[in-house]
C-alpha cells in the first residue's frame, strides 16, 4: 500500500499539493516564528511612523509654509517602488531588519500625515474658540481638543497604513527580514505550493485581524461618532453642530 493511499495527509507533501494539513502540523514552529517576526516588524514600523507623522502634521497645520513641502516629500517617498526603496536603504543599514522597518516607516508617513492633517483641518473653529475662551494654551488646545476631535481621521489612517505594512513586509524577504515573506519567497523558488499558500493565507488573516482590531479601537475611542451616526439616522443628514465639541472642551476642562 502506498504512503499516499495509507497516510492520506502525508501524501499531500509528497505530491506537492496546495492544500496540505500535514505541512501546517509539521512546520508549526517555523510558521509561528515567521508570523511573530511579521507582526513585530509591522507594529514597530507603524509606531515609529505615527510618532514622526504627528509632529509633521501639526507643524504643517500650524505653519502653512511647511504644508506643501511636507506633503510633497511624503508623496514622493510613497511613489518609490518597494524593491528600489529597500535597495537604496541597504548600503545604510546593511542586511538587517532596520532596512525593512525604515522603508515601511517612510511609506506609512504619506497616509498618516495626510489623514492627521485632514482631521485637524476638520476641527470646528468654534471648538477652538471655546477652548481659548476657557484659557487653553496652544499645547493644551492641541492635546485636549484638536487631537481628540481629529482621532477618527487619524485612526482611519493608521488602519490603512497597517494593512499596507502587513503586505509590504513580505518584500523584506530580499534582505532576509520579511516575516512570512521569507516563507513565500523560499516556497516560490522551490515551487513548494503548500508553503506559499499557507504563508500567504496567514498574511491575509493578519491584515484582516489588524483592521478589525483597529476598527474596534476606533469605535471605543470615538464614541461620539456613533452617537452622531444614530442621530443622523433618526433626523436625516445634517451638518455637524458645535454641541459635541463644546461638550468635549467642557469635559477636558
């Protein structure tokens, strides 16, 4: 009796099938290590990008002369192909995870800076005036009024940047730090179907889970957007009122 007929699942590896449960069972450690690497590279990149994008967007909002250069530079960086970006960074950082993290940070800046700027621009003028009338300085106004009201746009940008980073991390396989991308590229070179499909499927799952978690976080941190949506559903579309912004200023005070 052949192994394919007797073992069933064992035969899928020998026959190099796309769907192979035996591959998942025998390579659990390898898949777990690649997934963990993929997650930490993505998370670190988004965290650094957010730390850089916030002051950039605030500066561009406060000083109009800085707005066009900031948007232009981040947009130009976004147009550089990922392979070219990593190749340009290679002489600077060598064969290290820093190449991938830096590349992902530069790509994420475009989405984050634009979304944060859009959120800050959408803050109602009456909210700022109410805060200033209560004695808020520029720093307190930014952190207690403007950024909270810009949070929906900011988190939407984080969602887009995170899903994009999950995908682009795989390209880091060219320097040996691609997380699941390492398995995908190795599988493509050896035409190992189960490895390519499994690693690709985990990438998709990571992107979906990350997006859902960030969506949940957005709903938790911005409850007033849900209330506004319910009011619109009952009363019909209407322009945003100053009530919610005045409430926010009052609570912050």
